[in-house]
């Protein structure tokens, strides 16, 4: 076995999006590499160029730090590729840098169990149906200039699955028209297409669909197992009903109360998806399908098309709710709920995130990577238990044990208010060496109402109270992608000296490195195990 006594965490700073290269070390010698996601948010200035530079730098690193013993002119090996969930800001690097995956050998690919074409079929189909419904709704918005604001909001959510408009598309394949059926081959232009490509990488690539369980995972490189660390799979939960748990109003759960007003619960349109019976096995309390085709027959509305033909329950619901209702009322119900459905689609996908914890066995230090997991995923961790052995004794490990030993926390969903638990999350991370990483950079987009002005995309991210609490808990050792220049120039040393002892300051600075190489910006941090 190859001993591992340190991990180098490299957070790339390509904008709003996740890309982490973890290098497992024996002393100063790299022995394995793990890439967690590679993407950038739609609309990021020069985003495609920046993520291509990152992909190029990753490949250069794999060549320079070869761990496979193969000839120098062969494709380098990436020991592990973890793709956490189906969102553009985590996947688009595999689209913009089209040749990247073809120029490396991936030994193991980890995906959440929800991306399994068999076990996750209902999840994938449900996601595609919602996307198709919202795409249909946007065709209705286009007919009414008064709906431009709503269309822009819905398009913003759909952009997480690929470019929905030609003007936002930088893939070279034309804008995406929908998620499509999983497994269908077509030009790489949406997140589903990326997942299809990943599943077909190479016969030599082992694919693991991860779900929480009682066993931990031992990592390995091309020569055999690695010793000194183990990996815990925390999420996504196997109970798919938890994917719809997006918020919480309970005191102490989040750093901001639940935003229950985002989804219009009183609209009659929210009953339609229940009636559609998608076969997903999920229970929807606030669903709707906008853009469902109808026609007026005399003074009565009639449901037409495939919804009427294939879903008798939908027709029955429609007849009961809408048959004698004026068309304008029907339209307002459905279209008014479209933003809520778009938000729900986005956040349910976040809740399918592959979340892991990496533990150094000797000193118990933990690195926590929750991806974009939100309330349902995060709260499910308390139901997990792992049986491990240390110093010849078996013991049960629970999430509180891991949180207490966490020394690096990748803040959930770029610092959103509902992606970091309060009392059962950050407040339990009590290790004195705690450091956080936040994959956020401000993105400015065209303000269509006030051209040529710009406005901030997703202005509520990161949540200010949470970001401040992260800085408090880490004693200013919080790396934010958008603060790359600060860390490179070390202009924050005064703040660090104010809250760290001399020994802590020296240790932290020695472990930290920010640089730019061939247009790829990154912040590195080394943790000794």
C-alpha cells in the first residue's frame, strides 16, 4: 500500500462554479489525483476561455506529476473523477474544453446514484419532464412582452442545464433545446449530454454510482491501494422524497429562515403535476406543469394533446378545476407558477449532489465536500452510520464525529443560505484548524430592462450572514474564488494576524499558495494528515 500523509487542495478560480483538484501526497511526492467537478456559470465573463485554461492546467499537472509510471508521451492518468450533479456550473468544462476528457485516462468515475440510468431512471425522467414543461412555458412567454421578466427568471434557472438561448451559447453546438432522454446521443450541449459522454468514457474507466452506506471507501492509484485515509459517502440520500426538502423555517436549522414565498402555493396550477402521475414515486406538494396545451370549446376549456391522451388523471383534474374557467385565469395560474417550478427543478437537482468526507486515519482530520447539497440532502446525513477500525478497535462513526474533526469545508452551493446547516452543521465544526472554501465570484449580466446597464446574477449568493459566520468560525481563513487577487497579493495578512497566534499564522501561510499559470488561476491549501 502507498501511504498518504498530506492532501493538496487546489480550488480553481474560473468564476462562479466548482473545480477542485485534490492531490494525495507522500511527503512532497504526489501519488494520486482526484478531480471534483469542472464548470463555470453561464454568463461568466470570458467563462469558456477561463475554464479551458483550467482544463489545460489540470492536464499539465497530471503530466508533470505522473503517478501511473507510463511513458511520458502517453495520456496522463486521473485516478478519480467525481461529478457531483447535473448542473452547468459543475460540468461545462467538459463541454468548453472538448478535448480534455479525450486527452487523459480516467481510472474511476464517481457519480451520484441518481445518475444511474437504471436505479435513477425515475429521477432522470422526472427532471426531463419538468424541463420540457418549462421550455414549453417559455414559448408562451415569447408571445407576450409583459412576461419578459418572468421569462428571464425562468431562463436563468434553465441555464443551469445548458445554454437555453443562442446568445448565451459558447459550446459551438448551438443552444440546447431540452434535457432529452438520458442515454440519447446528440451534440454535447446540455448537462444530460455531458453525463452521457461521461458514462461512455472508456471501457477502462470504472464507474461507481455512489450512495450512503455503512462502508467507507479505500482509495487507490495505478499501483494499488492508498493507506492513511478513507472516504465517507454522505449523499445523496436514497429516499428520493428528501430531494424536495429545499428550505426550513425551524429555528437554528439555517442561517436564514425558509423562503416559503418563492413558490406560489395557492395557484390551482400546482395540482396538475400530481395528476400527471409521472411514475417517479415522488410526492409533490407544490407541483405544476406550465404550457400544457388547451383549447376553448364554446365557453369551456378542454385539455388536448399528449397530456390528455397519456394521463387520464390530468384530464380529470383539468375538467374539475378549469373546465368552465376563462382561459386567462388558466393561463395566469400556470404561468404565474413557472418561476416556482424552475426554482424547484434547480434546487431538487442540487439535492441530488454527491457529498463526501475524506478522513485522515492517523489524526482524524476531515475534508468535507458537500457540492451543492441543500436541506434534504444535508439533514439526511444524521441517519448515516459507518463501522470503522482504528488502532485495532471497531467503532461507529456518525456525522457529528466527522463535523467535529472537519479542517476544510467546501461551502455548499457557493455560500447559499440553504446549503449550510447552522446548529447541525457549521456550528459543530469546532476544530481549531478549520478552513473554508467558497466557489463564488460576482457575475454581471445584461439588464434587459435598462440597457446597456449590467446587473448582478443571483445577488443573494453568497448569503451575507453565512459568509460572515464562515469567516468568524475559520478566523478569516475563508478562501473565496472572487478574492483570488487578495490571496495572491497577501493583502489580508493584517486581519489574519489579528485573530491567529504567531504559530497558527506561520503554519497557515506556509500551507497556502495562490497563483496564475497560463491564464489558470487557483488557490492551493495543503493539509497534513
